[in-house]
């Protein structure tokens, strides 16, 4: 009788072990599949962001990049800029890179900035933002972001003042009624991004 109990327990242990191993195998497979799927989704999202701020390209933008060490940012953190090259028929048509506006009303605003070889802006795409719906989040609207296209640090308003400032500061970029902080932060970050581009452009091509 005792031997039968031991045999029964052994069978139970073996069965439970098999079940656990099977479950682990299945979960491992699901994790691997999910991990790869998430990674691909992130890659496709990045590609869409890059293409949205650059002219038509025919190269694999997400694989055509260079990482440039820029020392430290205004907060003392290590600053490395990853510059993605957009090319058409082997010719550089634009460079895109991520910029963060730290002074947004509701916190950091991360966006993709596209710059042409002549240092003019080809596009802006918001990547992440916590701005208030109906107010600061208007920075996501194409009608506002398009105001930057074709402009550079050298562009002037009709009055001869730098265009890349909000109108309240004498520039040509619209601010929002009751929400000037975020547009101003965005403009500031765009200008900083253009300055970074000017500094590292020769190293990135």
C-alpha cells in the first residue's frame, strides 16, 4: 500500500512538472513573439515619424544614422544626438532627430525635427506630450506645426525680426490664447535643435 502511495505521488510530481514545463515553454514562446512584435511596432512608429518630417526618401532611414556626442545638456545630463539621414537616389535630402522641449506647461514635449541640407525646417512631428486638451495640445495640430516649414534661424518677419519666435515676442509663430508657455517652449527647442544641427551637420554626412 505504501509503495502504491509513493508511486502515485511520483506520478503526480511528474505530471505537475510536465505541466509546468509546458506552461513555461508556451509563455516563453508568447514572450518572444510579443517582444519581437513590440520591437517591430516601435520601429515602424519611428519610421513613420522620420518620414513625416522629411521629403520623399528611398533609403532605410532608421538604419542610416550617426550618433554624435554633444557633451551635456542644460541640466548637466550627457547629450547624444542620433541623426537620421533621409536620402533620395543616394543624395541627402534631409536629416531628422529627436528634440525635447523641457519648458512645456505640462512637462517635457518630445518631437521629431526634420532639417534640409540648407538648414531650413522640413517638418515637425510630436512624439510625446502631456499638454492640456484644447489648450497646449494645439501644438500637435498640423496647421500650427506647418508654420515652421521652410523656416531657418536666418528667416525674418516683415519687420526684420527673427521669425522663429512667437508673435508675442516679435516673431512669426502663432501662440494660443491662454496658452503661450508651450508654444514658446516649442519654438525655443526648435531653435536649439537647429543650432545643434549646424554644429554637427559636418560630422553626420
